[in-house]
């Protein structure tokens, strides 16, 4: 198999995903184009005609974010017409799925150079506004036991015995770590300010982080999923998790991933193309894995997918120096740490989606980039990025610095 | 005579009168749709017809489809074609180019309302007895005549869904308020006049869904508000149905998909889901029991023939506790004069106050008037004097379950009665034949076993003692029907039928607990099986201490006969809960559950220590099987022993008496549906694994061998 290398990683700052968020002014295609231009510029005025494909993740592909945004972004960014583009969705894992697809394209030897990543303007196209059989079609919904993710996260907390204070404490740490990382400029290597068509900067920093968060403040927030749980979703969970008598609703806006806008991209290729372009590989993509898990609780796929990746790579948890586990909800990461039996000090050392937000289609690619930056900063070797995924899935990618 | 009379008047208005010969009610079948279709063809061909009024020559308009035919269908293609044919016919009607008015002189349910919905205008007589709705779901079916398409397009998805999912029946005024009926009329003449007036004013009406500018009220299935509804509606439905009712899912699918497609495609989709319901085991179960068998019971299939129908005019009730008070209420409600007797005036008054409370609640909901309340209460005399029982044609004894006390009140009451009066005991445990020994007239002595709360529970178990006469049984039967409850007839034996079988349900739950199964998982298995309450919760309601009392009484009875009881393994749990752990049940605020004031009950944390979890936790289905098989096998034994003689009484008694899963169609129908051979095979497996109580009834083994089923 051909080895796949990461040559570069870039991301936009994450803007608050509301109408007062800075990136609400910017079209999603423009977010992608900004990064395509940056990639081109950062890599010796890259000859884009050497790029085979642009693989983009986008979870809510509707409206101006809809159809095959990747191909149109290639054209909009004025990259070579020969670059193809594909947009896919593996729900919240889409950004990492793009990277994995790129690695597989390279690994198979079918292609040489691929740009992979994702985008989501959650402020413009609300999560769920693309419908889908799972939530919308009552027959499918009933047969599979659909419940919103927050209900699943609360179920994890109930099963694991995580109290409200436990999950709030986790959230507080995420905020503190992210604020420190931002203050120390740890994100600077990959962070590309978003500029408008005049070249004026729209946003140059992650604007969702709240470094001044306190445990007392978090304790004030109302549980987000209690009401809908009582309307019927709790009952759906309780029919599957038969030892539970009720769900303890502990998650809220402060300990769940934030709704933000953003994009992320990576340049991935084989060794030969790097040599040809005079680029230095930063890391090798060692292994990718996806797998399904129980859909009603939905968010427990991280452990199994990570183990699958490790096993196939002939590695174990102990071989991994740093982990990035997407902070969809506090309980998800806490459970994953237990499942994998790993030291929390190795996980999300610069905070995560609770502090910075989770631009659905982009996050997977963004956290892998953050992981690579941090491995380089600490001069460590191996990292694993993983996300829980809608409808009950998990995804994992293992990288190793070269 | 044709089932559809065709009358054209001078104004060119055709009145079609549905009046099927030889039937008291119109039903939808070929006998009706044949001539109806001819009439439509005639209208289509006659340009001088200016409008059409459809009404009925019967008391009711049209009560729905011919269930007999649907019940027999096993080929989905046949069911599909039937639904398609009916809809094609309704489509012709609403597109015939002339105004069509449904003049609803009475009840229009199911296919009857679907016919009305295919008319351009609906006028109904404001008769409080008339009912309007799409109740198909109650028989495991769905409205297959376009109801799932027209109703949501008429009133909106959100309000239409519950009407079909719950099969709600509306009164004329409610249907008018919800926009299902356009106009109310005072009587037949007024109704027809209003129909004519509307025809005159609307010569070219178009159904909303055929209007090019049609917009869904409240949006179609794609609208954001309805997208949210569709996300949670299945969870809300399953929270009640536990996914056991395919019709519920199918109705949602019809409405959802119809909210995306055009009207005609939606209709076709509906036919597919309809066919799926028709051939489903659940609809066969429900139609078989809750339609045919229940109707048979209500027509008196278990009532001895040759005795004139009797009515009770004056009823004496001995004991004004919860049961006595409830019996007084339901009897006074149908106009029976009641004497409610207890040992103190206070106790008797308290029993009467029970009725006052219920009436107050009804008044608050606008279902009762002050005058109605006063009238009903005036029929109940609370007393301590046996003299007041003079002239009673029926006495129901509802005193403490103690033979001595019962014998005493029996003698005292009989002293006041005419020789023809019937004496009934509401005992739930003591054999009637034994109690009748205290009576001077054991032929007139019978058991009438009510269920609590009496005003809500639809069943009365009639217990026939050794000496009870047929006439007494007939009179007991008539009384139960007089108070609008369903009677089943049972022969005398310990626990009779319902108590004996019901007990197997909580006892199996208790056994599972003793085996170390998770208490919550046990409760969930009961609910998933289709029981209304989990086995531990229901045992708390019944009270563990009461069960213990009965267990000890039984032990004594057996000991007196020199025998020992082969006790159910669940008995040990009852004993431990009552005697060691001081958890006597809900009344005491502590049983398997804790009952904190002002908060929902929750399982007692001490269960974890008292009944530690086994390493091996059973799959839910294994527990569901055990809970259902235990009940069904006991019911089969009762049937075999002649405790309950008819299949109908056995099935209906199980559903109405102790809440056996309605979608299974009752305890014996459950066995039918599993298949006799499979049931016997599985029972033997369960017997081997869990004990002799699962040994299949001999009758079942015999029937399985002979390839028979309960008919």
C-alpha cells in the first residue's frame, strides 16, 4: 500500500453560529475558498492542476451550502478546472471522513494529491434542516428508536453515573485549556483569518471560547433536553436501556459542543508528489476506522472505533501520545476515556468543541490538524483523533509524525 | 329494494338514501357500494342533476366497513384492491362536477366518515348520541378510504394525527368545532334544508385538495414545524404502544408520506399500508376478540336462554367501602334506586360521598350538571338499617372477605327480601358455593365480581355456584348489562377466573426478581409485553400484605384438608417483603417502590441488597415470554377445567379483567397466534428451565396434536 502523508493543515477560526457571529456574514463557499487560497499560497504557490480531488464534508448540505459544494468551490476559488470535487456526509465525522477518504485514495495508489476537509455554516443553515429519513420518516424513526443526540448524551451520563457537577467540571476545563492555548498562540500555525472580497479581515480568532467560565455560572444553566425527553424521547431510551428508571438530564449549552461556523482543509498526498513539489511531509496517516454502534444512545462509537483502528494498526492505547476526542457533549468524552482506559491528561490538551464549537462538517479535519500541531509543539510522535457520529457510529484516525 | 334509493326532485337535486335492506345499520360492502356506484354513474350521465345529497334511511348514517370481510382477508393484494376500489369510487363522487352534500342524520364512523369527507359539504344533526371519527386503529386497522389523506388536508397534520392514532370519537358539536363538519342542524328537515341551500349557493364546488391553489393548513410534512412533529411523534406514540401496534406506525406513515406527495399518490400509499394492517396478526387478534367475540358477549352468548330480560329497579349494597360505593355509583347512574348499607351511618355516608366526588369532577369538566348530580345522588340512600332493603330485587354484598361476616349480612339481608330477589356476593377469593350455604335460597345466590375502580373497569365476572339457577344467572347477566358493563360467566373455583390468572403475572415478576433479574428490566418486560403496569408495580397496588393474607388463608385451608400447597416460587418473595423487610405495598407507602409525596414513585433502592442481581441477566424477550406464557397457560387451564367455558369469555375476561395485552386479542388468542404446537413446544422449554408452572395445559397438548385452535 502507498503511504499517505499530511503535508499541510489549515482551518478558519470558529465563529459563533448565530446571527451575531462574525462568520454569519460569510458564505460557506467563501470559507472554503479562503482556505484553498491559503493552501495554495503556503505550499509554494501550489500547482493546483496536480490536485486530483477536493473531498469536503458538509452535514447540512442545503441551499447555498447544498449539492456538491466541493466541486463548485474549486471553480469559485479559481483552482485548475481539472480538480474534481465531492461532498459527503458522515454526520459529525464528515471532516475526518474526508481525510480518511483522501488517505484511502492515496493509499490505493489511485490518486497522488488530494485536498480534504469540510465546512459548515451553522448560522446560515440550521442543523437538521436537511431532514433525513431517520428523524423525519416516522416508520424509520420508530423502528430504529430515534432520539436526539442530547438525549443520548444524558443517557450516557446516567448509565455512567456522571453527575451534573462532573460534566460541568469537564466543560470548565475545556474552556480553560482552550483559552490558554489561544492566549499562547498554539493555534496560530494552522489558523487562517477569514477575509472578505476586499481582503479585509472578518475574523482572525476563535470567538466562541469563554475563558472566564466558572463552575457556578455553568451550574445556573438549564438542562437542554429535559423537556423533549419528557415529551417522549426518554421513553424511547428507557425501552432499550431497561435497567434505567429515568434519565438524568445533565447536559446544557455550557457542557455541549457549541454551534459555530467554520471550515478546515488538509493537503494529503503520497511521498512522490511531495518530493516533486518540494514539500515536507508532516505526518503519516497510519490507520483509519469507522464502525456502527447502538443508534438510540448514538454517541458511544468512539471507544469501539478507536480500538478497531488501533488493533488493525497493531497498536494499543499506550502507543498513542495524544488524543483528540470530539467534545460533542462532556459525557461522551468522559465515557470514551473510560472505554479506552486512557489518561485524561493526554486528551484534548488544548480544549475542544465545548469551548471552541463544533462546525459539524469541518470539525474532524480541524481537530486532526490541532492534534498534529500539538504533537509537533510537544515533539511527540503518535496521535489519534476520534469522533462520535450521528445514528450511532464512531470514527478514528491514527497519525504518526515523520 | 335497493340499498341506495335514488330520488330526483324538481330542482334537479338527487337525494341518495342509504338504506340496506334487512339490516339495522348500513355497512360498507358490495351490497352498498354496488348500487351506490350505479347511482353515481346515473348522476354523471344526467346533465340535469344540479346537486347530490347523501343521507341514510337508518338511525345512523354509516358505521363503517364490513369487518367480517376484512377479518377473512389474508391476501394483501385483495385488501389493496378493495381500498383502491372504494377510493376510486369516492373520487368519482367528489369530482362529479356537481355539489355533493353529506347529510349526516346520525353516527358516521370509519368508512362512513370517509364517505362524508369525500363530499363537498357536511351537515349533521346536533344529536349528542351521534359519533364521528376514524376509530379503525382500535381494531388494528387504519382508515383505508382516503381518511388519512382527506382529514389532514382538511384540518392540518397536527390536529388530525391524534384523531386517527387514538381513534377518538367526536360528538357533532366537537366535529363542527374542529372543522370536520361544516354546519349543524336541529333535525332531519333542517338538515336537508341546509343541504339544499348550500347546493343552491355552490353550484361548482371543488375539494380543497383538488384546488390548484391548495395550501396545507399548518403546512405539509416538509414544513419545519411538522418536521419537528415527525421527529417526536413516533416516540410519543411508542411511549404508549411500546411499538406493539403496527397500525399506529402505518397511520403515521400514511399522513407523513401523504404530506409530501399529491393527493392521489397519497391515497395509493394509504392502500398499501391499509393492506399491511389488514393481513397483520395484530388486526386479526383485535378484530377476533374485540369485535366478534365482544359483540357476541354483548348479544348474550353466555346468557341462558328462555328467561325474559329483567331489569333491576331497587338495589341493595352491603358494605359502603370502595367497591360498594363504586357499585352504587354505576347503578344509580343508569337510574337504579340504591340502598347503600354499612355498620355506621358515617361509613355509609362516606360511601355515598364517593359518588358526589366523581360527579363534582364531571361537573368541573362540563360533563355533568348540578341537576344531574342531585338527581343521581337522590337515588342513593345511605343507611345502617336492614329495613331499608325491603323491595330490593338485587342485593350485592361487598363486605370484608371473611366468611363469618359475609354469612351474617347474608342472613340479615335475606330476612328483608322477597323470595324472588337475587343475592350476589362481590367476593374475589371465596368460593360462591360455600358462601351460598349461609343463604336460605342458594338458587338465587350468585357471584358478581367487580373490578376496582368500579366506575372505570368495564368487566364484571359472574360466578355461578353449584346451586345457582339459570334464571339467577340470566338476571345477573341482565343487571351487568343494565349498568353497561361486559359480563363474563365463570364457574365456581378458587380465585375464579380473572383473579387466578391475573395472579400468575405479578407472581412471575416476583420470581424473576428472586432469580436476580434487574427489577426495572422486569417491569419493562411487563410493559413491553403489552400489560398496562409492570408486575412489581401491580403487586404493590394489590398490596403485598393482602397477598400474604390470602397465601396464609390458602395454607390453612389446605392444612385443614390434610394437604400441602405446591407454592409458586414468587410466594417466597411476598413473604420476604412483608415479613422480613416490612414493605407491605403502595397503601403503606413502601413496597417494591417508594412513594415519595408529590413525586413519582421509584423502585426501592433496598431491592439491590434484598434481591442481588444475578450475573446472567435474561434477554427482555425471555422475560416477556415468561410473563405472557404464565398467564396464557393458566387461562387455558381454566378453560380446560370449565372454570370459564367460552373462548370469548376467556379472551375478553383477560383483556378487560386484568389488562392482558389487547393487541394479542386475549389469553387464548395469544396461544392461537403463537400456534398451538409452538406454544406447547416453548412451554415445555420454559418448564424445563423455570419450573412446573409452565407445563402446558393438557388441553393445549391435545389441541396441538389434533391441529386445532381456539375458535
